[in-house]
């Protein structure tokens, strides 16, 4: 049996890799990829807790299903916004599109 | 050291290494491919825990849908062999400090927490039939209402993304 704390260490390492990408990148598509990594680390946590602490219940599985669905919705919407942005400004760098900055 | 443990460390090494390459590389297409490999590794970890349904869903939706969509939009917005601009040092250092501080804090909390003893491995296999029955039931512990809400959210997101990405004709 894999110790639970090792799983949680792996998933938090994945989470903070995503956080690094989220803060260090300036390209919108790579920021979207880091958000995917963050959501996946949350999924691993839900499945691990469901498997280890409450193995006779299914709630972690349902939360994972809903997170995957929300990720799909988020990616489709974000890519539509990115393509629209590229069409208008010819760039998807977050520092170059400053029309809505205060 | 039994086989499951070795397999778990191997899979998590794959996941973390590919995720790190995907976050640190400057070629955006390589970042997408490494993200794909990392997601496949996560599906392997789910298979290790007998979560067949979630692993299949991970492969179908993430690898077959989301990463392909990301690759399409990379081809729509970049030239294929173009490198991303190098980020300023202060930006990278700041992000690295945030990430490392957060990871150290989280690891410290995790290692000092005493989790309740892992219950003995249940023999009842997680069946898709069980998931379907609980998802569609509306009595206690049923998930019918969140299911409906999430389906409306997905519908709204798809209609909204079509509306945003549609090309308006110049009049």
C-alpha cells in the first residue's frame, strides 16, 4: 500500500509546478496549461482521499468527474477568447494586450 | 518495497518530470506534448488504484480533447518553430520564490499531520454501474442536481465559446 503522505507530496509538487508556470509565463496558452496541471493535482487528491479514508463511498469520484467537466468547459471558453484576442491584436502575450488595464 | 510502490514512484517521476519540462521549456509545442505525457502518467496512477473509469475519462477528455484543442490553437496562433521570448529574471525569480515557499509550507503541514489509519483495502471493485446509479439518484447522497447544474454549465460554456469565436462580417 502506498503511504498517503507520499501521494499528497507528489500532488502538491504538481500543484506548485503549475503555480510557477502561472506566475512566470506571459503567453496565454502556457498559462492555460499550468491551470490544467493545477486542476489535475486537485483530482489526484480527491481520488487518493476517497481511496484511502472512505473506500466504501464514491464522493471523491464524483468531485473528480465534475472537476474534469469544468476543466473542459474552461478550456473551450478560454481558447475561444484567446483566438478572438489573436485576431484583434495579433498577439496573445498578456503584457501586450493592455486595452482594459486601468 | 513491493511492485506497486515501485510502479507508483516510477509513474510519479514521469508525471513530475514531464510537468516540469512543460513548465520550463521555451518551445510551446514541446510544452504541449510534455503536458500530454504528464496527463497520461496521471491516468496510469489512477489505474494503479483500480479507478478504471476515472483513468478512461482522463485519457478521453484530457488527452483526446483538451490537449488536442490546445495544440490546434497553438497552430492557429504561433509559427511552428518559434521560441517564446525569454522572461525577465525578476519575474522568474518571483514565481520560483512563491512556488518553493508554498511547496515547503505544504510539505511541512503534510508531514506533520497524522492521517487516520488507512482502512484495509476494500475488496468491492468500483463499478461503473454503482457510479451511474448514485449519479442518477435523487434521494440521500444522490448527485442528480449537481449533474444537471454541470450539464447546463457545459451547454452555456459551449454556446458562449461559439459566440465569442465567431467571425463577424464587416458591414
